[in-house]
C-alpha cells in the first residue's frame, strides 16, 4: 500500500490517528536507513528512539530470532520455562553493576520494567513512597506516567495520579540548576513531603533521556548513593535510554563508579524485539512472593534469543569503542555549528549520547523549542529522521545506530548543516 492509503487507514482506524499529520510509513530498514511505503529512503538518526544501537536488523540478531522461531514461540515462563530466559538472566547478572550478586526479572517494555522495579522496592522496604526527578521520563503506564517530570501530555487526560510519587530537581548547570540546589530540593522532597522512613526508592536516569540528554554529575550520583545508604532508601537507576552502549560504556552509571541497588533497561537490549529487564541485588529481587512479578509474555523466547545475540554482538564487534568514536565525530561537527550559528549552543556528549540545544539568545540561554521543531521538520523533508526532546523542548538528540556507516553518517550531518543554514 502507498503512504497515502496507509495514512487514510491510520486516520480512520488508529486511536488518535487523526490528531497527527500524515507521514511516511516504514516499509523496510537496514542498519541506519529506512525505506518508506513509496520507496523513499531516509537516514535514521533516531534509531526507533534509542532501540537500534546495533542497527536495524543486525544479521546475528535476525539469525538468532529465526532459529528460535523454528523451535518455539511461546510457552509462558510460569507454565514451562525455557533456556533463553535463564541465560539472559545469567548474562545480565554478570554485566550489570548493581551491588552484590544480581538477579533478574524480564518484562516487555521500559515502563513495565519501571513498574516492576517499584513493586520490588516496595516489597523489599515495606515503604510506599517514590522520589523521582524533574525532566525524568519513565513511561506511560499508570505509575510510570505519574513519575514523569513532564506533565503534558502524559498525565493531562488521566488524573488523578497516585499520591505516593514526589519530585526533586535534576541538576542542569546550563539552565541554572546547580548540583547543590538539586540536592537541597531532593532533601526537601524527602524530609518535608515523602518522609525518609516512608520512602522506598529514589529513581533517576544517569543521563536524562526524554528530558534533554543532560548527564548527571558523578558527584550528584555519589551524593544520592550516600543519602540512600544513610536513610535505608533504594537507589534505582533507569538505563532504558542510556543503556546498551549508548554512552560508550555498557551502562551510563559505569562512568561514575556508583553501584545502584536496582537497574532497569529496555530499548537497545534486543535490537527491536520487545523486552526489558529489572536487575537488582538478590535480596531485593527475592523480596516478593512466588509468581508476584511478570506476566504472560514477559521475556518471550524470541525476545530472549534476540537479547542474547545483542550481547554477543557487543562482545564481538567493539560496539563500546565505536560508540565513543561516534561521539567524538558528532561532537567535532557540533562544535563547528556552535561556533558558526547563533542558535546552536550547549553541545554535549557522553559517548554517542550526543545533543545540542537550539536557543534564541546564547547570552540568556533562552530555549527555542519552535526552532528545534523546525529543524527536525526540515530534516525530515530532506530525508533525515531527527528528534528533538527535553524539558525545554529545544534539545536536538542523536540516537542513530552506533554501527552507522561513515558515508551515511556524513550524509546525514550534511543534511543537518544545510537545514541549519536555511534557518539563519
Ligand atoms: N525510561 C526511560 C529512561 C525512557 O527513555 C523510556 C522511553 N522513552 C521509558 C522508561 C519507557 O519505555 P517504554 O516506552 O518501552 O515503555
């Protein structure tokens, strides 16, 4: 079917389908390129929002999934377990830097991992409250939407929210929120709102994803670790967007050396197959009763086969080194743009988790979300998929496959440069 025909079906039959403009429909994809239903080619700098760190349809993942399809597609983990689930658990246990011996539960999406992390934290501590951060994003299920720092559009139509979620500031130096101020806000949320002895967990992203690609300073993470230890609160790190090599290490928290109690992950874990994980210290992961976690599809055999293949690819293809090299290349180009264009500022990257901001005035650092939107729209017209994000809506974020070929990367960056030129 053509893009036009598919848009008509979307408008008519898909929930909210008429609310968004007509768009290109993906037909097939390979590494960092997508072709639409009309045969147009796009360069993919979004990676399905951080899902495709090793590229669309990595051959080793495709082969592993096909092999699993020939054996069994589903038995349900609780009815008759299978090798893939326990092998993913074993490998993640060794890979993830949580405290002590780690155990694993698998789910289907990032939000589900976060929901389960909260359940586990409550079971382990017997406390109800959760503290999360401005700019944080954790999903669209009921509890995770309540944890999101950004209210609209996630919470707008769905109130009331659970009353056990409290929020603290996230440090963003560029926008005047210092680490000390963020810690003061956190202590206030803890002491006056949530209550230390009623707080089960502090949940944060080590690099804000949807909130704008702002890395937390190492000292901020260390201070949260110390606060958690002092007050018997669990530290939960959400690596759904920053994990699996995006930042040049397997997980972003490794840059700090801080060991959380629990970590959540999803997205690039299985190259597009729906799977997520909660990894935590064994004592915590064993805190709730038998059959209290999981669901019909959690850790499905095909998704587990893909996850195992992804972990092989990381071991065999220098993905972490390539992530760091990609980050350097991006940063070099961004720095040129920052020097040349009055509206490009705050260039930053941690490995390939790279971004810059669109501002209307570099002196006042005034975010220009409209200009960021215009850049992404223009890029799309030129065949480049580019995403903006952020609590100020003005961050241009880069989530292309780490495996992107040099010529495709340069072609995409040249498109951005010509779009920036046109915005002068
Ligand atoms: N946590 C973070 C840090 C995320 O970036 C996202 C998705 N953008 C989620 C959780 C939710 O994941 P999902 O959309 O798979 O539910």
